[in-house]
């Protein structure tokens, strides 16, 4: 559902906003501000860059920057070597969390923004105000149209088989309604499927019609809740409550597939050249990792390999002197665990336990470590040679 809607917004709606000269909200993307823009935001609102009373600060700031005559640019998704260059985040995984987030969006974008800014501005601004706020009645109507279509289809079929006078009367009316709602839905669905297919592939796009029904239900529930929350707060003269979005953060293993390949980093950082990598990939023995093979052939040093792995995995690396590690720290974990998983504790600081290892840490290792210590495990990569030194001196 989220994939579908964001694909359509960012492929169709956001470029259209920019072309028309309207304001550009963040819309679920990575946003950058120039220092000049931040200074203008601060000067205009008593040093408040982000208004704490606003439920959708990214939308509000897009509008504020537009009114302050700051230039806004929406940079479309780009493909590099087959992958999309974009920010990544997990969408809400349950209906409850999705409705909670949508309720805040509808309250902030449609209702609070209407209260704060009305319908003032040029044609482009007013048009996109309309597009952003029409969900207040558009969302329930979408769900109602789905229900109406199913009801008309079932009663039409029933009248055809039973021949009842009331059913036949309905059959004379509903074809027009069925046709109208079907045509509108087909146009919208085809556009959305095209946007989704361009980002996620044609097979994922085939699920758009089913996900649209789910989206209509979630958006309708969220709209009803938003109207209830907003008017209840206004009647009681209470501030609107900011409903925090429940985020799910990907683990290190979940992100590995999106990292650059080690070979690309080695060539891009001039550790080796392209022909050396190509030959190594052709002659690489089964079961041996490409980095190990390059080191074995003498093309790459262990230190250079681990610098590249450090860049790939966003982990610190570097040689550790065994004499700088306190023995009581090195004994913070069972010896068998350290030997089996090739980790050595080297420092305890501010509630964290730093472990040296020649291997990339896994989620399984992190889970096991947490059963032995309350300290948060952090890792530093060391070469196999340096790890052997540490193990010999400390284990």
C-alpha cells in the first residue's frame, strides 16, 4: 500500500508540483536545507526552524520555504548500475500503526494546514491545497464506491437469475453507476500500476488492485479518526497531540544486499584495477571469498582489504595493540564463545562493549552476545593477523 502510493506521488505528483511552481513538501524523502534557508525559517518564526505545534513539520516547512521565496527542487529517483539511489526505510507493518500514521498525516496536512493557511495563494498553491485536502471526503467516497460496485454487481447478478421486479428495477439503474465507478477506478489503477511497475517491477504492480482496496479502508478509518481528533481538540480548546510514527529499523543483515559490492569498492578506491578484479572473479576457487583470494594471490594486502570492507560495512577498522587492552575487559565474555565466534572484547565505555573481530558481525552473534552481557555490543574489524595476535596475548 505504502509502496504504491509513494511511487505514484513521487513519479507523478511531486514533479507536477515543481512544474506548476507550487510548494514542495518532503513527502517521505531525504531533505536537505541550505544554511540560508534555515536562517530564513528561524528569522521568520522567532528562531523556530521546526514548529513544535505542527503535526506534519515537513509539509509545513515546504510551504513556509515557498512563502519565503526560497528555491525548492525535487530530485527524482535515479538508477545507478541497476539500483535505485534513494533513502530507505521500512513502512509500518500492521494496520494499527498504518492507521495511526495516516491519522496524523490527515490531521496535519488537511485540517491543521487548512486552519493555519486557509486557501490563500496563487492558482498553483490553491490547486495543491485542494489535492492535499480532498482526502477528507475523497477517502470515504473511495471506500463507498468500492462497496457500491460490489453491491451493484451482486444485486445485478441476483436480478438476472431470479427475475424479481425490484431486482430488475435495480438492474436498470446500477449499470450506469457500475460503469462510472469502474472507469474511474480503471484509470486510477492503471496510472498507479505504471508508477509502481517502473520502480518495483511488473509482478509487484499486479497486486495494486488488491492493495488499493486495503488502502481505501485504512485511509477512510484514518480520516474519520482525524476528524474526530481535530474537532474534539477544538471543542475542548486543547492542543493537537503529535502521534509518533512507529518505525521499524532494518538490521545490519537486512541492509547488506543494498551495499556496494566489495569488488566495486576495491576498484573505485584504486586498491586494484578493473582487469585484476575481472581475472580474479573468473579464476576464483569455489568456497573462497574474493577478498581472501586477492590477498592469497598477493594482489591485495590484508590491511587494504579490511579498509575496503570497513567502507562497505560502515564499521571502524584498524590495528589494535594487545598491550593496550586490559585483561579484565578481555575476559568479559566466555572463552569458548570468543573462540567460536572470533571476537575479543577490547574496551568498555559508556554502556558499550567494543569487540574486535576479523569477521563481519551477524544478527545471530549480536543476539548471542546480549544473552551474556547487558552492554551494547559494538564492533571493530581487524585483520586475521592482528586478531591472532590479540587471541594469543589475551585468550
